[in-house]
C-alpha cells in the first residue's frame, strides 16, 4: 500500500518521543510491504533511512523546529507561515501521485492531511500522540490548536490514539465518537538498544556519589509544564528530609529551566539536583544506565516512550497515573502527579529496599518485552485496509 506520512520531526533531529515513534513505526510499516513517502518541514540528511522516501518542504535547518510547543524558537506567525508552505507542498504531491492512505501525525500536520484528503479523495488517518490539553498541562492551551485538532479529527476517517487515556480525552474534550478511535500503544525496539557499553566516565561525579551509597533518581524529558517537574522537585525535597542519600538528575532542557534552578535553590536542595542540559546519543544512553530510579512525573502524558527505554536500562520505574504508558507497564509504581507525599514515600521505599527495587525492575522487563513495533505496524496495516475498504464502498 502507498502511504503518505506527514510528520514534523525525525531522528536525529527530534525534540521528543514523536520523532522516535515515527522512526520505528515507518521502519516497521516498510517491513510489512508498504511504500512510504514521508514529508518533513525542514531539510536534513537521513542517509541511514533506506526504507522510505523523505521529502523536504523547505531548506530550513532542523534546529529551529519543535513538534511539541509553539514557542521555543518560533513565533505563532512563523509556525503558521511554515504550515501554509507544508500544506501547499503536500497538495502538489497528491495531485501528482495519489496515495492509498494519508497518515498525519499530530496538530502541526493535520491541516495538510485534510487538504490531501480533499484533493485526492483518499482516506485520512490522524495519529494523536498528544493533544493541546496534554501539552499545556491544563484545561486551556492555545484555542487555534484546539480548533485544528477538532477539525482534523472530525474529518479523519480513522483516529489512532497512543493510549486509552488519550482516547478517553478525545471523546470527552472533542466529542469524537469512541467507535472512530483505535488505541495502538507505542513500543520499543530493544534490539537497537542492546549493542552498547556504558561509559562510567560520562557522569563521573554521579558515579562517585553512587560509590558512597547514593541512589540516583533521574528523568529525561522536556522542561515544560506538561512534565510536572515542579511537583517532582517538591517530592524530592520532602524525601531528602527523611533520607539524604538521594540525588536527582534532570536531563533535558526547555522553557522552565531557570524556574527549576530557582526552585531547587529555594527548597535548599540545589546541591542534590543535577541538570545535564539537552542530551542525545552517548550521553543519553549513559544517563539511563546511571539511574537507579526513573520518574515520569507528567501532568498529562499520552504515552511516554522514555519509560520503556528506562525499563530496558534496568531502572525501577515510578510513573504518574496520568501517563498512558502505565497501561502497558502495570508493575511500575504509580502515583497522581500532584501527590508529592506519595512520590516521596516511593522514592525512599525503593532506595531503602534492594528487594523492592529488584522486583520492580524484573516485573517491568517482562511487560515491556512483549511490546513490538512489528505488532504496531500490523495493527496499523489492518486499520489501513479496513479504512480503505470503507472509503471505496
């Protein structure tokens, strides 16, 4: 089947899990025999990608892009101008070469997907990795984005949600019929993560603390309201009042960086909080290897691929009940994002009990090992066929 896949980022030029999901999903779909044209807004080399054709809308460099928020490096006007170019590019593509199915990822590409459907008459699948409610961490967010998401999901022939949590939100907030939405969880390609040797010199200071009996608590994420990091810091400070051999690693970057630094100082825990800055590659792998406990503190996390990656790297997991990944990792410890007392108790409990830590790690490994991008591709393929058949009728 000929697929037109619309995305806004792709590794190694990605700011979050959406790019990772697009990478593995497209690779698995190609292995299932699909021919894929993948459209990106920027120009970059992807010499390792042999399974599909990547099209570049502009000659802009990828550093100026983010799929997660309107605002790190671009204004609303710049985003809208780029989306107009993206829509026009996609429109010309489908006029020349009509796809069998259009697969659009999240709000930034939804309008292009809608236009492609209008021009080609082919079915539109909208893949919801996150909504504006998730990104804003509140009931509000940007009204323009809400409108785009609503219009796209209304026009879509089928919707893929990355979790039951996301499906429920789409039904409740956007009024979309539940029958229109298919839940397909993300997965992990463990095979690509095995061939790696940990370098304990990357974070030598933290390794020296571990040698002194410290437990390393870590998270790898964007520093945005959605990720609940202020709650995590509060919980960490509470835990330190009862057990002082804890250190917190915040790996990532974002608009809340300075606020988090100030908060750590105000709480009197700045000497126990390490901010690495944005990491990828070797530093990214070593951060997982270094951690004893991985916390996903999100206020609203449609899925959360980092939890699967942390499980693979032998971390004990604590994730919020507001995270979709909890649906596939039921053995992880869970808490409500606002319950800092419970999170503090969980941090101390794992740090003081090697048996509990070991049990959490082993149970979660059995759960994440059942997940496969090949299964994701199979479910997507079945959805394509059924959607195409309905449109043909």
